[in-house]
């Protein structure tokens, strides 16, 4: 009985060894075969959104408007530009802020209006009035001088055109109804123009 058991065990072990050897031989064949390789390259670059402005000159917004009385109007120019190297704008928006908080820039104080001309604005004779010899477009209807995120849709459209230049006339008016509370007051109004990218698309 013991011999038979030993003989059976030996046969089983021999079978296992043969199977392992067969697997080793089969594995040798996996190192061969045909192959092929190819490559492709995709260049990508990010665009830019660059808004420029020019407010110099004798009629620019950098020129102070002093000694205003009720009913006075001040007209100044500012030119916005979009470089030909940049993407089209989704929008151009304006935020106006005052350096100090006082009645001059509060409700009932200075009023703001912005118009656009297809050519640069020019003075009327020797006056401080500015006129457009081309086509005039309203950009911001008269409103309180201070505001946030004011949409300049007409200017955006012009900046996205071939000329990529928007000639703006900024008009500030001290209302007829301004009272003695505004006498002697001064403030510095800052105009901040923000351009956003065009709508994302499949390229």
C-alpha cells in the first residue's frame, strides 16, 4: 500500500513538471511579430486680449474741468484701441469711481454721457465743444457719473471691426438743479475700461 501511494505521487509530480515546461516553450514565441510606428504633431498657442487707450491732447480726459457751475457741460475725448494681434472682444465695459465720496459725484451731481464718432472728434472753432464730422453713435445714455460694469456695446462692435479704434467723447454735465451743497467741491473720476475675450468656440 505504501509503495503504490509513492508511485502515484511521483506520477503526479512528473505531470506538473511537464506542464510547466510546455508553458515555458510557449512563452518563447511572444517575442516575435510585426510592428509599425507613426507620429503626428499639433501646435497650439493662446491668444491675447489687449485693450489700449489714449486720453492725451488738449481735449483729452486728462485735462481738468474746473470752476463748474450748474448747467455747465464738459466734453473730453478718449480713444480705445484693439491691437491687430489680439482676439476679438466679447465685450468692453466701463467702471467709473470717485477718489472721495462727496455730493459732486453722488445722485444729483455730475451726469455722464458717452458718444462715439467714426472719425476723431474735433473742436468747434475756438470753443471747447467737440463735434463729429462722421457718423455719431450713442454709447452711454445720460446717467449718474459713477457706475459699475457699464456695457459699451457700440464701442465693442467698433473695436472688433477692421479699424479696431473707437473714438469716444465723454461728456460731464453739472445739472441746473445743483444747489449750494456742491459749491467748492472737487473730485477725481477714474474711468476703467475692461475688455473680455470673445465667446469660446471649436477651432
